């Protein structure tokens, strides 16, 4: 019998596996690669990216994991607050002044003032509310974050606005993968806090040198004897003092038994596979809501400096994607002479993704390039490589009423521990934190068992 089986090799599962690496361990991942919604691929000095790209700082579970694995991360250089709007690109200055620097009617500018001030004030409250209090555990903090403005939607909070005014809010809040009508006011405000904050704690402000998959691939390589891809777990069920995991790999059915299981799959999959978990937990898992994402990576081959060189993120209201990321500005920041090329990611969450979903990959690329050409004239002539990735379960978003599910999700069910981003509000940081917490609980139980047996 194994000590632990980790189901799901995304960042939550790999974080749990890393902490459990000295035990008798098995990691089962259904896809041909590890990483789940973390995916990057190297191209020389650059890397293409399709998923999680910015990570929490040194004083976080992510920081501890990176340090323990020996992976280098650094603050993202350049602006995270660029804007391309109605034909103008802004890469510096106060965000509050942007409406006065882009082409826009005075009535629209006036319509922005009240909701803008409300969001600014709420972001300031959020910033104080979210900070971890002395001796507070992760679950208590997360319950408080979910409770924050949980009873109404972000749309209810800002009200109906003219198209150009609404376009100022939509690209940021939809990054949660929910539309302003779907997510809580607190989640919308939280996203502005995330994007505006350069806090080096749990805020997402760092990039992983070499691309995000460097972390996943390093863990997978060091645990390679215990980690299997292409292993689709179908059933997880308790026995008296163990858990049985049934899975299929290369068209063969397998059964493994372990003392404990970490379920690091997305909520609906966990709910389907785990046949005998606590009823409240199962009901809570079935109510978690995800929105879709489509992302694309572009490698370009220009020879000289470009307008985007010093920017990292440029919000792109009223386009098919809502942000363009210059993934190469980390390379740019450290080079004495500008090298050839750049690496870009564009992404479309929520309604933006749904509008593109029926298109072929080539049609998605063509749609993105039309918009990129409008923003950066001549962009498509520079493109050497482009690839699309679809994420049906892109991100779990916080909807009105989500807060009351949290207590049922924050305790284990028998010998099964949950890990994943749907258990909190900090994306990869939540995945890593919950993976580490699950592992710590299991290590403590196994330690007690070892003492009894010796
Ligand atoms: C485009 C995009 C950009 C993002 N940007 C950021 C960002 O900058 N910063 C940030 O913090 N977050 C970001 N996120 C979110 C972040 O990527 C996720 O929160 C995080 O990667 C989730 O990790 P996870 O391990 O919890 O889940 P997943 O990555 O979904 O892992 C679950 C794993 O379980 C596997 N699995 C499913 N079913 C089975 C089965 N039956 N048997 C075995 N295995 C199974 C899946 O294949 C998958 O590998 C982004 C997401 C997207 C889509």
C-alpha cells in the first residue's frame, strides 16, 4: 500500500507531491504533460505562455516552494497598467488620469467618475481587509475574503454604464473568468487590487525565470519514478483504513491503495470521482462555477526596439482579447543590446472566450492578429509562430453566495484531502497553499503512524 496518492498533476498536485517526496508516493495525471493550467514552452531566451504567468512573492506559499525547489523568480519589470483604447496606447502615468488621455466623450468621462471613485475606495478597504492577521490560518483569511461584498454582483456595485465607460472595468474584472454580472462586487474589487498592487507578499507580481513550466518540470523530473501522465483516475473510494484509487492508462485498468489521497483535480472532476466523500463537501464541489478562457502565444522576429518593450501588461478594452502581455520584457530588462524578437500572450476570458469558442484555432489567431495590428500597426508581419490553447474550466470565479460553501470545503473528508485554486481567491497561490497544507496534514498523520509502528 502507498502512503499517498496525488490525483492531478497541476501546480496544486505538484506542490503537494513535492512536500510528500520522502514518502511512498504516486502522482496520477490524466493529460500527456504535467502542469494543468500552467503551461509555458521555451524558445531560446524567450518562452511562450498560455496559462498562469505571474506568481506570489517571497512571503507566500509560492515563494517557499520556489525556494525549496531551487527555482528563480523575480519581480515583473515594466508597467502592469498599460492601456490601448480607441486608437491610443498609454504606458505610463496615473490610471485615474487615463480617461482624460484617450479619445472619449466628456459625458462618458463624467459617467466614469462615480463608479471609479467607488472602486478606488473599495480597493483601499479590500487591501486592508485581505492582509493576513497575526497567527491567522489560511482558511480563516480566505473566508474573510469570500465574505467581502459577497451579496451583490460587481455590476450591481458599479451600475449600468455607457459602452466606453463600461469598457474601462470589463477587461480587468473578467480576468476572474466571470462577467461583471456573474462575479461578486468583492471579487471585482479584489481583481483591481491584484492588478494595481505591487505587494510582494501574496500579490501576483513575480515571473518564473525561464517560464512557469520550469517549476512544474523540475518537480516532475525529480519525482519521475512516482509521477505518471496519461493516467485517468476514474474512482476514489474509502476502505476501512485506506483509500482505493482506480485509474486507466494506455487502455489498461489499474487499482492502487493508499493511506491518504490528495485530490488536486478541478472541483467538478473531484466531485465526480470521489464516490463517498462527505455529502456537504460533495454538494459544495458541485456548486463551484468556472468560466472559460482562450489564450494564444505569439513569437515575433522584429530586429529593432518596439513600443511595447518596457510594458508587461496592456489592457485592451473592446477587443477580442482583454489584455496583451509582453512575456519578453523580463528578457528585455536584463539585456545590454536588444535581441531579435518578442514573445506575447493574449487571452480572452468569460464572454470574450464564449464569443470565440466555435472558431477554429486559425480563425482565433486571425481574429487576434486583426486586433493586434490595430493596436501595433504591422504586428502580424513580425509573427514567426502562434498557438492557441482553450481552457474550458479556465478559472473558478466567486459568485454571490460562494462564501457560504467555504466551510464545507475547508475540512478533509475521511482520508481524502482537497487541493486546488477553487478553494480560495489567490489562484496559483491558493493551489500551492492548499497542496502544501494537504501534504502537511498527511505527513503529520503518517508521522504518528510511524511512531506507533516502531
Ligand atoms: C490563461 C490563464 C492565465 C492565468 N494567469 C494566472 C496568473 O498569472 N497567476 C495566477 O496565479 N494564476 C493564473 N491563472 C490561474 C492558474 O493557472 C490556476 O489557478 C492554477 O494553475 C490552477 O492549478 P490547479 O493545480 O489548482 O488546477 P489545474 O492546473 O487545473 O490542475 C488539475 C490537474 O488535474 C488533472 N486531471 C483532471 N482530471 C483528472 C483525472 N480524472 N485523473 C487525473 N488527473 C486529472 C488535469 O489534467 C490537471 O493537470 C491563469 C489561468 C489561465 C487559464
